[in-house]
C-alpha cells in the first residue's frame, strides 16, 4: 500500500512476539543516509531529505502513540508525556538504535543538531494529532487484525480506504 505521505507499507500485524508491543508495521524508511549521500546536496535535495526524515519521525512516533491511545491514555496525558518521552529518546543510553525511539533520535540528530529535545516535542505533538484524527480508522483496523493476525499490502489499502468512507 502506498501511503499518502510516505513509503509503501508491506504488512501490519498484531501479537507478533515483540514484547509488550501491540503491533508491528513493516515498511521501508524514507530517509536513507546512503541514498542521500549519493544524490548530492543541492538545496532541493536537502529540503527533500529533511522532509523524508521528518515523515519518518512522525511514522515512528505514531505507533507508540496509537498503542497508548489503545490503552486508553487521554490526549492530555500524551501531551504531558512529550517532555518525558523527549528525555528518554534523546538521553537514555538504553534506547536501542533499532527501536522506534532510536530511529527518531538518529533523524533528530541529523535534522536539528543541538535542538533535538524541542524538535522531539514538536514531532510528538504533531504525531499525536495525526493519530487522534485517524484513531477510529486505526481502531477499526486493529479489530480486523485481532481476527486475522496480519494484513498485507492491498488488504491494508482496501481496508484503509473503506474505513475513511465510514
């Protein structure tokens, strides 16, 4: 499924054994440092890569935010958690580079060196707004996933299109 603002989603699954994580989305990141170096550094390229990095940040934060909403955390709780999550993302050495927060940290260090904490908070709040705006569709898809365990490419696209018409 080609997402409106990002790379294709190959599959979405639940109950896949990732600890206390409720679900897993298989997709490719937009921000690829090796491609960025090969592409050059014109102002247009720089702007495009900055957009890709920011989109990835929003994507990586949306999963944990959707899980917190699924666990019935209020929007106010999530807004207040932004500062604590920023500290965890930026300063916690135990955050794995392969985790959502580790990937966010890497992109923030490239996008906003020296201002990662403030940028994280802006991204957290923007991602929270995206999740809130789409939560009924996210919950609908989650219920479907509970029945089948995994949705692939075209199934996701068809389901998402249908959920947004409801």
